[in-house]
C-alpha cells in the first residue's frame, strides 16, 4: 500500500509503511548507509506529513518484518493488549503526539497504556517530535523496578558503577569500585564487562562483587556482562549471580547474531528468578541495546535503525528487567555520525523505551573516531537527567580503558545530581549516609582515612 502527502504543491508517494518511517526519520548516517534515508529535507518533511495522518491502528495490520519469518514480530503481535490500546485506538500518529503532550496523558494513564502500544507506534510518534516533546513525555513515563534497591522513582537518578579492567585484574577492578562507591555511585548495579570469556575468571569476578556487597551490606546488585549461556553455566555451578545480562536487538536474525533466542532468554530469566537473591524485588535481567545493531548484522529487513531499536524494547519488556540501557554512541559514526545525531538518538531511545514500559537508562557515550566530544555528552546527560532517565554510567575518568570508548564519569553523575536536585535509589542513599559517605542531604563527605571500604578494598 502506497502512502502519499502533498507539500508545497508537490505530491510525494512512499511505497510502504517502512519507507514512510525511514524517510521521516531525522538524518542519521546508519540509514544513509542502508540506502533507506530521505534524499532531501523536503522528502523528510513530506514523509512526516504522511506519517502524521496515518491511523495509529495501521501498525496492528501492516508488519514491518513478516510475522511468519520473525519471532520478535510474533512476540509484538501476540502480546498486544487491545484493551490497553483502546483509549488511543481512534487517533492518528499526529493526534497521538498531541495527546501525549496534553494533560490527559498523566503518569498513571501512560503506565496503563504501555501494554497497548507496539514499538512501531512509539518509533513513529517520536519522529514527529522535537527534543522538548521527547523530554516532556518521557518525564511523565515512570517505570519502577527493584532487586536490592528500588530504581526509577521520580526525582531519582541511579548510576551503574562500571569498573572494567583490560586484563580483568581483581585489584584494578577493586580500586575502581572503591572510587565509584566513594562518589556515591553504584545504586543501579556494579557491572563489569569482562575482557575474556573464561568461566573461571568470570566466576572470580562474580565472587568479588558478591563478597563486597554482602560484607558491607550494600543495597545494590552485581553483574558480570558475559553472554547469557555463560551465566547459565555459572548458575548451574553455584556462582553468586544477581542479574543475567544480554545484548538484544529488534529482529530474530539480529538476535541470532548475538547467539540468543527468546526461549533462551526465558530459560535464563527463570533460572535467575529461582535463586531468589533479591531483597526488595525480583527483577533480575539486564539488557543492553543500541541503534545500528540490526543494521550491522545485516538483519534490519529494510527498516530504519531507530524503529529496529524500539523493537528491541519489546524483547526487553517480555522479561521484565531491572535495567535496560541504550549504549547510544558505542557502535560508531557509521550509524550515528556526530554529537548531534547521538543526542537525538539518545532522547528517542529513552522516550520510546519508557513509553513502552521499559526501565530505560543510557550509556551516554561515543566511539573515539566519531565527530563528538565530551561537551556533546554533557548536553545529552543533562537533557536525559531532566527527562527522568532511570540510570547512567559511572566510568573512572569517563574513559573505559577496556572497551576503549568515552562515557560518563563518577564526577559527571555527582554534578548532574547536584544540578537537577536528583537523589539516589532510596535504600542506597540510606546506606551511604549510614556509612558516612554522604550527609543527611545526600551530599558527598570527605572520605575518612580508615573508612571500612577503604580498608577492605585497598587491601585487595
């Protein structure tokens, strides 16, 4: 079915729904690489006019990736909640944008609506939005999760403490953990990207995390970001696994490139839940995504990269996770060329994820060969903080020496919390005050010379 619009006396025609979506997308290098982007700003605007007039229900009847060929499409279609969708079923995409920005779209209403929205609907409406629209709606979307502390509450910002080391050296990792904790970071998770796949080394990392968390009664969770099959093997061996990590994407073929299926994720979710290691909640999955992952695997089915990213959130919400984050600029300039494109993508991802009921955080980052710098990351970090992002990264010096990319630092998180008046997860905030890292108002205190954490982690 062709879609048409008339702009300045010229009629534009778009062959199908995926073409309209691709042409309506703000400019980005990945869609240009795939050969599906608008060739001019005029065509981009014409596609947005066509998209705005499209009934929202169209996405329930025209699949971008065939139902018969793709288990992610089947998941989206088979789990759609028609009753939840009913309040907005009569709207066009443009009308849906206006409704989302209205006072009728309260946090409670948006929470109830989420199961009735498909990723394609969320992606479509985001393409009609300015930055401030994305911020205003995302701010109203609240997704609260819990394991050993509670994440996503209004007025709070969590941080993943990311103590990576290029050789998985336990002392080096312990030093970074100490640094982050003394800056009040780590309430989202203390999460290590291992340099290798050795199960013995990953087991040692898990035991280090567990020992520190348990010895100091830190209300947080640990995670080693290895492949889900490794985590399953470690669970079977009795390792202290809090969260199961996995990178996910928006098509079956792209997920196959990650070595996963929905059935495998379900097995891992059930295995982690059975350990019952949470104290205030049972959310035990940690997913990472990123625009361009499906395209880089040649598994995008001709769909624009932002819509494919939104489809990954359907995979995430099927296994209600504690954490999901878009590693927004990590893949490189082939997919998001510069700071402007990275900022836009981060705001889109956060909006779409939260609208779909997924607890979205963001690794505000860029590859070293991208046309971006720390000022761009400051801009995105501040915008996301204002929009209520669930968590960001805390990396020593903002420079990950194992993954070789630029992210946000412990200092950045402290500045953002101070600037916007944001608190940490409540259980973690109380622990920081109890052990003397912060005062009663959540402000960092000078570290005493023989603080228990200093003595313990310095001895490693």
